[in-house]
């Protein structure tokens, strides 16, 4: 009779160990995972905007901390770092900014804001 509860306790402790080992380092309990921006299998996203403007975002990984934004109008390359955002994901650099929640996009380059940007399907 006593072997059954011990077996259950051993299994429970083993499962707890697996869960703890899989928990991402640096993330507090109850803290949600960082949102992931829309991207293709090459960690990139292409956007078309009003007035013929377009830009590409290349991310450093699937859970990016930095990105490079390249605009079609001036072919400039902007290095961006992930910054805190109340919602969605945001990247900022010296002369450019990018924010998205996966549906809406706010982007700005050296020439000003991009308007009505939509992701181009890959």
C-alpha cells in the first residue's frame, strides 16, 4: 500500500524537474513569453506602404533582440535593438523605429513615417 504514494511522489518530482529544466532562464514565474514579430522562415518580413514605400526587416533570430531595417526609397540600412513595448514588439535605433502587434505596423525612417504598411506574404 505504501509503495503507490511513493511512486506518485517520485513521478511528480520527476515531472517538476523536467518542467524546471525547460523553463527559460531569466524569465520569472508567471511572466508571459516575449511576443514574436511576424517573419518568414529566413527571419525576415517585407512590408509595402502607401506612396510606394516599402521596407524589409531582418531579425537576428526567431525570438529577436535586434533587427536590421532596409528601406526601398533611400536603400538605407538601420540597425535596431529591441526595446520594451506595452504591447507587441518594438525595435529602435538612431534614425529608425519599428513596432508591430502582428496586425498593425508603425514604422519610421530618416525620411519620416511610413503609412498604412501591410506585410507582404512570402
